[in-house]
């Protein structure tokens, strides 16, 4: 199976989706998925299939108990 090369996104396109959450810059999975033209489910699935592309130190999950954005 061949892997498609990742297209580079313009910096302004990405930075417009960055939010501040608890004094940290974050990019929501829904925004990242939209930038790459895939569903959130596909993005989450790929994060478990390709852990080197999505290092654990840069990913986290929030829960309703975590609070609102």
C-alpha cells in the first residue's frame, strides 16, 4: 500500500484554527480533520494506527468533566 504525500497547508490556514485552552495552544481534532479533508473518525483512527505521526505528548482527550472550551 502506498502512502500519499502530505500536502503542506498555508500557515495562515492552520493558525486561524488554533485555540487557547488552559493557556495552551490547541488544534481540535474536528478542525484538523477539516483541514485535511477527512472525517474526525478517520483522523482519530489514524492516530492509533500511526502513533509516530501523532505522538502521545501532543494529543489528549477531553471529557465533559474537563470543562468547557
